[in-house]
């Protein structure tokens, strides 16, 4: 069985649903003070929105597009002890709109400069227990390294330019250090040395080449780094089989949140969680690379089981025959040191 030192995964990641009111409101029930909040309106074609403790609460990015960072005083206005507060921004808080927020805990504060790399970060907020850090840095346009603070090599890194338009460039350990994918794009995996300098992350730093999306000379960037933690998070790959008795993906815990992306071809980044659909089969997906509304369709279905997830839909975006997919998942172990079991639904 998969044991974990994380007794309660919802102390570090949690999904919270809420209803917009077109005014100000405080969202409670997250279970902790979040350091990274990602919001999407479920029923509307609105942009994904995200803010974090390092950049500041009113500094917004949109995971589904290439826009530079914007100041949004009507978006997320504060991170609170049990959630966050909102202004009247339509993408966050339209009247009567059903919304979802995904919330992560980093270091609990903006943090301080990390000097492990050739580029000193402006701020790094890090949670070594949960394997998650947020860093802001200024690029040089030349090969460089940036400290992440995790103490172990990250399995996934997401980098976004703040001062100019650019793709959300991702490193995934399964794909390797010569490859990249883009969170805001349906494109298949690409090969380019100028993103990660053909160098894998270490326990202290991740590497950059000269690409503008990750290392613009004089430009500011944010990096979200994730290290796998047994019984809580998993970053891997699977091969689809194209039918409703789909591939089973072992994670060692009961998933609460899963993102998948075909790496062998072009299709959407698919997102599921255990709050928008708390029972199997889970066929409610959102797509990170588009502003499209939530879709409920058996072709996109998965089961969240006690030790992994099983594809139940046959659509190519999640389970194409012989197609390869990467994923990231968060959840609760079968047995933690507090002996709380996680059972299949």
C-alpha cells in the first residue's frame, strides 16, 4: 500500500465551488489560506483566471491564453485564512454563475529571494512537504538556472512571462529535458533546446535556455514547480486504448484533481476534480487551453478509484487508441500515518 506523510491532502490542495454574486464576497471552506488560486466559470465561455501570493492577489494571468499579467482590482482581492475574497469581476464572480476554484498551498507568504541559481529569484514561496513552489524572476536571455527551493528535483515546471505575451511553457519529467508543452495550446509535445537547455532540474535549480517565453532578457516570469510526493501527487504518463473499458492509471492515492494532455498528438488539456462531480463516473471536464464552458459527456468520463483513475470515455482527448498522454494528479493516499483510509467511490 502507498503510505504518505501527508495525513490530510486538503491541507495542501482543495477544490472549492461557489456561486457568483456580481459584487464582493468572501469564499470560505477551502480549509487553508491558499497561495495559488485558479478560477473558472463552469457554464460560460469565460477565461481561466489565476493569482498567487508571489505576484500579488490582484495580479491576474489567464492559463488559456498568452496575455501578459494584468492588474485586476475586481478579481481576487485577498487570500484569507479559509479561502479568498473577490471583487465583481465577471470571469470570477458573475451573478448566479457556478464557479470552480482550485487552490494550492505554497509557503504561506510571498517568501524571499532564492539564490541557488545563476538568476536570483525576486521571491520564492515554497512548501517542501507538499512539493510545490512559486518563484518570480527576471530573465537574462542566455542559458541560466533558477532556484526552486523544493530540496528535490521537480517533476513538472510551468513558466509564464509576466511582462509580455507568451506561452505557458511546461516541463514534464516523463517527456524529458529536450521537450516542452504549452498549457494554453492543444499542440503535441515539441522539441527545443532553448526552453530547458537540454538539462533536467536538480534538487536545487531548474535550467533555462534563451527562449523568450521562459527567459526574456529583462522580462519578468513566474514559475510553478511541482515535485512528486508519495500518496499525494503524481506526474506520469499512460497509453490510451480507445474504448470505455479504458486504461487504468496507478497513482497510489484516490485522486481529487487530474489534468491530462495527449503528448503524441494535438488535443485539449482535460481537467477533472472530485467536487464538480463527486461520484463515478466523472464525466464533467473543463479544458485548460480554452475558455469553453464545462462539458458533460460520457466520451470524457473517468473513474476516481482508491489507488488511481480509470479512463471510461473513448474520446481522443483522453483515451485515443495507442495515443500517449501525460498527467498530473493530486489526492489522498490509501493509508496515511493517521490511518485514514481512502475508498473507491
